[in-house]
């Protein structure tokens, strides 16, 4: 009876030892890579969520202009003299002297966009408070010209100098002024 018990115990130990053995190295490496990718994705989503919340806070307190935070990766609505405009940024990339980006402008409800000018301001966010630092901000004027065929959207190429994409904290569009249509009739 003792030898039967000993054989069963030895068999159980071998079975448990087989279960406790380490997985093959390639599978372990693959698992570590997957965990690393998931951790990186979680950091990116957390950062994007914080930027989205900050963008919402800036726009809820703004009566003139709209704030776009590149890290939020989400558009905003600007109520302006040109009507309600949907604004978003894309293709935010480094350029020799700063950042290059595309500003997308779309009229609400697919209404035609009028010709207009606007001011685009950009700068950094305070690393402690996440609020815009306007001390070293820069401004440029953009123009959306009239087109022969009515369009409900336009894109404007922005050159945001002196700030690389990783330091570009915000882009603010404000002071939208509709430009009168030029008449080509003569007297």
C-alpha cells in the first residue's frame, strides 16, 4: 500500500511540476510585448481624455473664439459672424521652424461658407495648470476666400512657427469677420 501511495504521490508531483514549468520563451516575450503595447495605449488614451476635458473647459468659458488642443484630437464648434463653424485640426507634424497643421472648417448643416478672415493664435500650455500661456503666443491671420461654387467646408494650411508639435499646446481661432463679396459689375 505504501508503494502504491508513493507512486501516486510521485505521479502527482510530476504532473504538478509540468503545470508549473515556465512557458516557452517566445510566448513569454510575446506576452511582455502585448502588455507593453496595452500600457502605451492606456497612457495615450489617458492623455487624450485629459486634453479633451481641458479643451471642453476652455471652450465652455469662452465667449469669443474656439480652443483646439492638438492632444484632444477632437473638433469644436465656433459661433461666429460667419455662422456656426465646426473646427478641427489634422496632420499636426514637425516643420523646420515649428509645426505644420491643417485646419478644417465646416459650416453647420452644410450651409455654404461665406468668405471670411480670422485670427489664429497658438502657444504652449502651462505644465502645472494646463492653462494656455499667452505670454509667448503668436498670431496669424487666415483667409477663407469666396468660391465660384458654394462650399460648406474649407481647409487652411497652418504654419505655426517656433513651437514643435510636442510643445504646441493650443490653437485658438477667433475674430472671424465676414468679408463682403466683391462685385465684378462695372458702371
